[in-house]
């Protein structure tokens, strides 16, 4: 059977959230932060890069560490590297833009190849040499995104926590051909939650705050700002261009969703477009109510990219019962003729280009839906979760190295009324389902193709075990493309390693 692509798209031991995909040549490269298994804070690892051929999005290759925390003299120790972005400059070299967690300015590193060893290059600065973020009235810089067009580079930054009245919104700054020097003053293009108000309220509040902060920024046209109410800018800037339209992608004030805004200009006039993806599927009503979370969500970050004529949004979900061990996922999206992007479901099949064949064995960690009858939205340690056998080494690679590493993740914390969902499979003459479980768990796994649909059968467990054991049931699945849902109705707390179709 051909190797399949599924979510998360990297090996189960790898944690690269905040994914920014870019096609350079015949490969797609993903740049992101680097979490660790069971990490205690965000972004503990150095920057690593993964790439895949554009014609086979299941074949991801580890490119190694491309930049270390200590490579920038601004690192004073005990600092972490937040979400970066990369673009190819006018000189043909590749520029990595990033921000440390305890500073408010943007650093840049450079490399001759997309995934080589980047070297520190400099800091984004005004023409007088003052770093962006250091000038009086500057908002702290955060989560840079970059788009290169000829001799100009457009830099997008900001963090606007809820009710932070000193943060106006996301900024666009124009850099010159040296990739560092500001050619046009920053412009606030998308409002934070304090300014996603009516036109009059936004203008009054923003102008008052700008004056109080001695803010030198140009404020974008405010007549568009009220459209962002409820989906105001929080963090996670990302930028793309399709034809003559610029798409600004960002994480909104509710955190679990990636939204987009569009404009014909890279530095102003952005209008709210909608939600592209939510990592707990809030807003999706195709298989549940729109307000029901179908997974445990939290913050989100990512961007989209055209790969072989198709568009994919990259985002992340959470594992290990924490916000700090995030893994990259991706979904195919559709850009409509009018430029709009409808929200897509989170799935298990992700980059596969279609449903996974219901044949053979699949790891449980590819489940896209995981919830209990409490329908909680945000991830917490007490909920069912994906975890792994061993943690990472300090550099973020798995014990045993990357060459021989095996997928070692599984679902743990399965309690009464836990629902585990996989989407989607192509069922052809499937008559039997086997699950591999362990731990003290007694009762039935109910099998369905809809989370609350007709019961197709039950797989019963009677004895607990410290070893992985198989349990099966003859089940006649309907032919065609369907989801698979397992709902546990027994007692105890169990674990699920894999599912097997026969």
C-alpha cells in the first residue's frame, strides 16, 4: 500500500507548531517554532526544518537544526525562539525573521539555501539605526511574517492580548533591499480586540491611544475595522498573495481559529474575510452543531501555500494535555472565484489528497476528534490526550535519533464517554475492526461512522493489561467515504495505540 499522508504530517515524536510552508524549487519547506514533548513552556527547542517533494506530501525529510538560540548575541540565556518566517530576498539568499521571548525587536538570519545553517545577519531598524520595537511608542514586535516582492519586503508583526489597550493591532512595515532597513513607517492594518468596534468608536479609541503612546504608526483606514469584531487580531501574523490580492492570516482573539483578511495593498485596506480553520472545529456544522468543540483546542498559528496547484492551510493541534507540546497539521482549502476561503474541517487525512483507505493498521494518534460528554473547548491535563513513550533530548530530537525513530505515540486518559474520531476513510468490503488497547479499562467501544449516528457494533474489553492487546468485532461498515468514531462506555482509564481494518 502506498504510504499515506495524515495529521500530524510529521513523525509523532516531532513538535513543530506555527508552521509556515513555502515552496522553493521542487520542495515545500516548513518553518516553525519547536516545542518539546511534555514541555513546560512554548518553543523550548532550536529551529529545525522539514521538507517534502511537492509531488509527494507524505515523504517528509528532516533537514536538521537550521538555527540555534545562542546564534544571536541578543540571547541572554534562558530565552526561547518564537514563531519565525522565511523569504527569499532579491539577492537570492534566504532570510529568517524571528523574535525571542524576552525582547521586543526583530532579528534576522541568512542562508544560501532554504534549509541550510542560517547565520545571524542583523536587526530590523529605522534609518537612524534604532531597532523597530526600541523607539519610544513602539509596540513590542512578535511573530514576524514576511513577503518579498522585488526590492521591497513586507514585514508583519504584533501581539494583542485581550483587553491590552496599549496594543492597537497588527502592523505592516516596509523594508528595503538590505532586508533590514525600514523604508516606510509601520502601519496598523488589523485591529486588536480593544479597537474592533464601530467605525466611530475605533477611530476615537485608536487616535486617543496613539497620542497617549506617542505612537508614530500610520493607522489604516478605520472604516473596515468593525468587521473584525469577535475575530480581532491576537497574534500569529502570516501573509500570502494570490493574483492581485494580499491575504493576511492571523490567530484571532479566541485563539483556536485562523482567520484571514484581504486587500489589494500590502500595507492597508484589509477587510475581514472569515475563518479558515479552527483546531477544535468551532464554526463547522457539517457533522455537528457549529458551537460544539470536536477536539481540545487552544492557540493556533499557521499559513497557507499553493502546492502543485492546490492550496493547503497549515496549523497545529495540542498533545500531552498541555498547551506547550503542539504538532503541525494541514488541510486542503478552496480559494473561491471571488477570493473567499470557506472554513474547512479538521481531519486525519490532511495532506493525503483524499480519504485514507480503510485497510491495514493506523496509529491512534491521527485522531482528529477527541472529546468527552463535557464538550470542553480548551486542552487540560485531565482530559483524554495524545502522548508518547519517551520525551525529547535537549535539542528536540527523539531518544535514539531521527534515523531510527519510530512513531511511539498513543491516546491515553480514555474514560467513560470519551469519543475518538478519525476522518476520513474509504471503506471497501471492510468486515472487521480491531483496536489495540492497554490499562485497566472495562466495557465497550461503540463503533459508528457519525459521532452520534447509528450504532454499527461494539468491541468489548473485559480484562485490564499492562501490555498492548488486540480486541476485535465483526462489523459491516457501509461502503464509501466515512468517518470512524469510537465511543467508550465502560469504566476505568485506558489507552489506545492503533486501529486495524480487515
